[in-house]
C-alpha cells in the first residue's frame, strides 16, 4: 500500500464540479492499494500517518503530528500509484489491486485512520476526481507499507 501525503493548508476533491470532500489544515493523502496488500498494511500506514511528526511546533520544528494539531485528512484513492512505468512509454497497472479488493482496503484504511481520532473526508473510489490543494511547506512524503 502506497500513500503520498502532503501537508496542506486546504484541500478539496470534486467530481464533475461537485465538491465531495474538503478540509482545512491537515493532510491530503493519495492512497494506492496494490495486489497482496492487507489490513496489516492499512493498519501500519494509518498508525504511521496519524502520529507522523511533520507539523511545526512553536519553535518551527517538525515536532507535531496530525493528532497533536487537530488537523484533518482528505483521503483520495489513487490506483496509479501502483503503476509500473519502467518498461515502454505507457504505464501498466497489473500491480494494482482488483477494484473490489482495492475499494475494500481503501474503506478499511479510512475507518482505521478515523479510529485514531483524525477527522476525515474522502473522494469517491473509482471516480474521475479533481483534487485541489495548497501544499504547506511544501511538505510531501511517500510511504510504502512494504518498506519498513
């Protein structure tokens, strides 16, 4: 499971011009579910993301987490994170989880993150979405549950 997390001042996801999720200060999380991912991967990333100290403290040092700041998360499914771009010019997506399993684990991850106390909004699994955000820093990390 791969998550691209961006510290944001604001973030919003829309479908066909209709806003379906919007947050103020917090994290925009693009989540890709790969074949072979499990609840353990989702648990690992939810715990890591909720406690990751990437927000500034009073001295300007990255020393506060999403939970400490009271920030929110906007979680958007992003199967293209599992794309294989190494061969040829068109990426292949055979490493991405099948849609039913991807949606199940995406929903599980969202629930797991919510259980840590983080308020969240989501996009719509499988939909064509437009994501807009104001990256704060910029601060962006790529987390892979299989590399720990």
